[in-house]
C-alpha cells in the first residue's frame, strides 16, 4: 500500500468512526503501519473529524518523528507505535471512546463473553489494562503488552483499543466491541447474563 492510499483510508475510517459514534469531538484516533516504508500513517491531534481533510493526516516513523504533514500527530502516537513494535502481525490500530465499551473501562471491568461473535472477532473476553496517564510511554507499553494476543482491550477509565492486519479488520472489531458491551449492558437490565461456556470457546478457537 502506498502512503497516499493509507492516508485516504485513515481519513475515510476516521470519518466513519465519527459518524457511527465511536469517536466524539476530537477524541479517538487510528493508524495504519506500512512495514516496507517503516512509517505509520495516523490521525492528527485536536482536529474535529467533520473538518478533517487529507492534508491533516500525519506520517511518522517508528521513533515518532514526522515524515509528512504539518499537523501534530495524535496524542496517543506512542501507544500506536508501541503496539506495532510489540505485535508483528498488527498493521492497524483503532482507539475509540465508544460509550458502552468505555463504560466497562470506567468500571475497570472486562466485557464478559456474552456473544459467540466475540470469540473470532475479539478473541473472547475483553480484558482491561490498568490505568495510566494518556499519551505516556507507560500507557503505550501497558496496552502493547496488555493485548496479549487478543484483538482488543479496554483502557481503564479511558477507552478502547482494537487491532488488525488491516484497517478494515481493526475497525470492525471496534464495532463488535461496542456492540458486545451494549448487549452485555442491556442483558444485565433484563436479568443475569449467561456466559459462553469455556468448552464452546475452546472448540471455536480450535484448542
């Protein structure tokens, strides 16, 4: 993929995330890693998504130095870079503050395995990463390691991260994360949610 195409994808999926309510205001960010060029194409900091244009998208190298763009890269750039450096099969990161999933993060509580779709899309129960200050190296390392082979995690009192080998897969996992959290919340209103049995989870994972 060329840098120009990656910029278009970052812009498209950012606006899609905003339209779906996964992003709000200037919160949330996403990126694509291009291994051949060893660069990351990422959303800018503090630009409203409805106003964002292709010229606002930033390209950085794996040290965080700007390669292209006149904007400041996302405040969570360190987290994106750490995820790519720690997880060799990840080429896209989506970080949202989607309300239902983030409500679990605010409770510092995992999203339980209430939906069968959570197994292939998210890797099962969605676990939490301990609270760290936003934009810090401590948060970056905690999330990079906290994914632990899964496709997403919660950031305590902060938000959501999902990953994938493409932006499309990372994004649909963010959608499923929010959907699972919403259904788990509604299920608690209706009664006591019954979780997917461990043996079914293992069968679906081929273990």
